């Protein structure tokens, strides 16, 4: 059975624990047959046949209103619980009627990508969740109405609405945080890989960061007791309320330099710091 067309005028929903969540983007979740070629000997054509199936990973783009089942799945993944989930991605038309289903079983989150944050951006920035299922099946839509619960109010978040805290370091004049991806292996036992962070900030705040770099990297005072705690906070449009956060544990600095200026730059002097993080945990409010 084919996977069905993309909804030119409709949309996709993720259904976990019977709670649909509207997706901002969707890709993957396809089934592919693996072709085996058998040599039939001299002067005979080789034979080809389908041997096994490959289930391609799902990639979902989700906003802050990602729903409790999904955020709980993310949280347990980062707690090394490696929870496997069943569910479906549903293609619906403009009347919210199901056109196609991609059902999945035994799915495990492989990657959580946090979008780039930029103080000058005016764009919304979805999170990207990649997961791998043990089995995928297709089903034609039954016309059932599938839509996110009425009490799920989309929370607007722009890539410019963020805040960083790292120990007592000055972070109010932060320009950007590059996108980063948390990875989890699908093999048992599951293993988490937390990425480094790349942050860019005003040169006016460089003094305290240079002091930390001098002590931590050059002078070698970098034991675990010298590592810092911090958080990335996602702010509402007023920038007063917190929609969610990523808690950062055991943070260390390993690179600090002045940002290279080019002809297209705004002329503001900035510094770039690269940080390692031993553990991250995610909390999204009011899901």
C-alpha cells in the first residue's frame, strides 16, 4: 500500500497516547524493500527479488505546543529510560478528516534538534524530533475526524525570544546560539550524546568570559567542581514568561575568540564561545 500523497491543502498530526498534536513539518516514515541480486551462472540473467524491509526514520517538526505525551517521551529519553512508543502520523484534509495513516510500533527517539536562536530573527523555529520504529504499517484513511484537542492553544515562539544563563557570567547581550542536536543510539543499551554549544555575544561582555577561559583552559583549573550550571530559556512574546527551558549541567568552556568581521556584518564586535555540556534536560511548560 502506498504511503499516500502529501496534503497540499491539509496537514499532518502525530497521535501518541490518543492525543493528536499538529505538526509543523513531517518527513520520512517510509517503507523500503531491499533488493537482492542472485547470479544464475554463465549466459543467464541475474535474478532480483525483495528480501527484507527497511523502515525509514520519522522526522517531525514541532512547536512549543507539542503535547504532554511527546514531551514526556523526550524527557524519559534524556533520563536514559529509552522508552519505546507506539502511535501514528495522520494525514488529514482541510476538514480534519483522515486520509492516510502511518502506524509505528516500538519507536525510539534518535535525535532532538534544538533550532538556532538569533536575537535579530523574526521567524518561528520548530524543534525537530527524529525517531526510528521497529515496525511501520500503512493504512488508508477512514474519514475519521482527527485534530488537536480544543484546549491545546498554540504558543508562539520566535527564534529571537530566548535567554541564556551560565553560572554568573554576563549573558544579557547574547546574539545567537547555534542549532544543536542531542543524539540517542537505538541499540540496547541506549546511549546519549550531548552536543557542544556555540554561543555568540557582545564584546562588551567578553571580560568575564576571558577570565573563565584563562582559569579553566589555560591555567588548567577545570575539575568538575569548576564546571558551571546553566539553562537556555524559551520566552513568550512579552519575553517575561518562560515557555520552556533546557537545563545544562557540568558546563565547561574550551574555545573563545573574537568573531571575524566581514563586509556584510553590522560592525558590532562580538565573541564566540564553545562550551561542552555533560547533561541536558528539557522542560516545556503547559503542554
